[in-house]
C-alpha cells in the first residue's frame, strides 16, 4: 500500500477490503470517490457495476510479469535488471529525476526494486496501463516539479526511503549528495537565488564538515530550509532559537563567515520550523 496514504485512509482501505473482498487498488479508488466513507463506498461496490475490480489490474499485472528478474523465487518483484529494462522502454535514464518520479508513483521500497502491489496500485490510481502513457505521466510530473510543491515534496521525501540500504536509517553522505544534486537542480527544484548558489554551498559545506550520514529529519528539514532561502536569501527567517537541526545551524554560520563575511545576513526572530 503506498506510503502516501495516512493511517486513517489505510485503515479505511483495510476495512473496505475485509467487507468486500476486493483488492486494495479498487478499495482506494472507490473510497476516494466517497471521501473515504467506508459505508458509502461499500454500498457503491455492491450496487454499482463500477465497483467491480478494475480490468486494468490484470493488464498491469501482465506488464509487470514481463520485467520480472526471478520468476520462480521472486514472482512478485522486479529487481535491478528488470527495472533497468522497464525504464529503458520508458526512455527514462536511470540517473534522471524521472526515475525518481517513477519510483514514487510505484512506491519502490528500494533502488531498482518494484513490488507487484506497488506497481499495480500506483498505476491504477493514475488510470494508466501502457508504457507510452506511463512515460507521458512521468514527463508531465517532471515538468511540474519546479512549480508544484506537492508533487516535488512527494518525490523528494520518497527519495530518502528509496536510497536507504536495507535495515539502514541514514544515508551515507556521498549518496545523499548524489540525490541532492538530482532533486535540487533543473529541471527540478533549482536551489539558487540571484545572489546565492545554495546547492553548491550546501554540498561544499557538507563535504568540508565531513558529515558522515544524513538522517530522515535532516533530509526533510533541508527541503524546508531550501524553500525558506528561496523566499528570503538574507536568512532573516533563521534564529538561534529556531528548532533547525544543528547541521543547518552550522551551515548558516558557515555561510555568514565563509561566503558573506561582514555582510550580516540573518539572525532575526524566525519561528521554529516544523516538518510534516
């Protein structure tokens, strides 16, 4: 089940599936139409033919089968070779932000790995069951990343999960830098202002500081900080009382000392930041 659903929505999906014996993608689709009211959605399922399982699911399942690496031992997974072939057919380079968009749609649990449920549910929600149309959706989202904060945030947050090694809770700095370059550069979120190359400074600082690993909180707060710098590159939103991670506090001081010596640049009464 995609992580994009909140706990109440997941509970509604599970209840709907228990009551109707339908699949989760059908449950999510009908529940969305009824504002996540299980009773109303179940009534539609039992009284309206539109509540029947979507035939698109079978088409997507067959398409998924085409790219499986190990049919015998892992019948419900596509791994690195199959993912590479699939993205190749979509004409999406592995090192392109479009690959991250695809991974967010299908909720890939890790790099190069796709589950059957994630693939089917992700594309059923988009009402897409062919590779040409999948490519079109990815390209549309790619072109929207710079303007649509919700689309970018979903891709950005999932990228952290995607990049984690199995069982790990932090990203090695080298990997975090690689993905920050992808998501904070055109055509995605271009993290720079007329006076400040923020992404370059951020990566330079991280390497100089020799940060060993990046946890989930720092990953998310980096986006919040980046959005604030785009609105106010004087850093007046930052203050010592704000609840930024210590790494960001140190970065602000580094910018003032190394990049803007004698130029002031912030330290006002900014409020503490919250990350969802």
